[in-house]
């Protein structure tokens, strides 16, 4: 059960970090603030889900840099394609479009971003994830335990509230 909580904490952290990264990139690109999330709030769940999938699937092979890079690029590109396709079909809107990039597939994915996602996942699994787990153990778990104690609730209520504010 502890592993599930760790993954939920990581989901939240990476969803917010992904939103921040997207907003910074879009703000620099457009010269003004652009909210890149599809939901209300400062988080992009695709980053949370994507990195949870990467953590679960690729942690066992993280010692091999080359294998980790290739597997990360393939896994995240597949996730990006599926997510882009599903969002487009459900909402009839594209949150990203790589149609102007060489060798794109239906504008959902392109090799340039596959390389970026592969490199980003190597950096995350090798450098950032150990720091995130340390922060979760040292700060988040004790903080939410205290909050849960004083609210007479349980930690899962926080996650439900966090996700329910998105609609």
C-alpha cells in the first residue's frame, strides 16, 4: 500500500511540474502567459500518468542508459500518440500539434519530441526521481499524516479533492 501512496505523490508532483514546464515553454514562445492545461488548476495529468508509467515500467532497466533512453522514447511516444488521438476524438481539440515537424504521424507525435521525451525520462529516473522520493519521505508523508490526523481523515481524501477540482 505504501508503494501506491508513493506513486500518488509522484503523480501529483509530476503533474504540477509538467504544467509548470509547459507554461514556461509556451510563455517564452508566445511572449505572454499561456495556460497549457486542459483542466482547471495548475497540473497536466498526462505528465503525472506518463511518469508513473515510466517509473513502473522502466525502473528495472534504469542502469543501462541506452536501453533506458530508447525504452523511454518509445513508451512516452506511444503514450503521447494515444493521448493525443483520444483527446482529439473526445473533445475535438488538439492540445499539441506536430504537423509542421518532419516525419510526424498525424500531428500527434514526431521524432524530435520522442528524443526530447527519451532524454527527459533518463534525467528524471537518474537524477530527479531520487530527489522526489526523498522529498516525499521527508516532507510530504509527514505533512499529510499530520493533516490527516488533525482532520480525522485519510490521505486518499486529499487526492480525491485534488482531482475533483479539475472538473
